[in-house]
């Protein structure tokens, strides 16, 4: 690697040809670039994330730079895709119960664990989508593209479930309002 007035010039370790900073393989000889230290950074990120407090996790995910090597992209996706899964109704109820107990004990101060968990899931979904987009742009082999499609399908399924839940809530609210309006029509008018 040497410097030029436009920044660092990177050369292929196999043939010595200049390559772009986002290239995952040499356009001249086909040598695939593997950056062990970068893959270590993905593993370090996950270790740091696991040890963070719930209030810090979403910010850590958002701040992590999108990987740009094949190895890093595939490692991040393999480790991150499971975190895009939304909460079940039972899990949300458990969070609400714990938050209610915490609120009583602390006098109602602070954000709820459910809020932190939902922020974390939203951050994972956004970051996984960013990494998928980068992977589809940089890595063109059929095996990786098939893997990206699989991960994208899984992510879209989670997003559809979230949209369906929101739709159910809206429909339930509309039905409630309609029932109240109907009851108001048939209640005897006072003022006699």
C-alpha cells in the first residue's frame, strides 16, 4: 500500500495490480482478498455488543460500520440475522410485567426494557439490510448471492410480521371506536 494525493493506493498481494478499496477480489488475476483482522473486528463488535447494557445496544449496532469484505459481510450476516426476529406476544407481555415491577420499585423513572429491546431489534434490522445491500453490490458469486436472498427473505418475513401486528392493532382500535360510537347512539339521552 502506498500513498497518492487521492489517498491510499492498494495493490493486489498476488499480482501487484492496483485495486479499489471496496474490491473483494482482484479484477486482473481474480485473487480473493481475505482480511483476517477485519473479520476479527466483526467478532470484536459482537463481543462488545454482548457485554453492553440494554440502553447502549441499539447505538452500538447503529454506529458499527458496514463491512466491505466478503468474509466480514458473511460473518456479520451469519451472526446478525437471528437478532432481527421480532418479539412474540408472550415475550412482550413478559417485558411489560418486568417493566411494571421495575416502575413500582423505582417510582416510574427510566425507559422500559421493552423500549430498549424494540430499539435494538429495529437497529439490527436496519444494519442487516445495509450489510445485505453492500454484499449484493460487492460479492457476485452465485453461492453468496443465494445466501443474500435467503437472509433478505428472512428479514422481509420479520418486517411483514411487524406490519401485520400494527395492522391488527389499528383494526382493533377502529373496532373499539366504532363500538363506542354505536353505544353512544343507543344510550338514553339525559337532561330530562
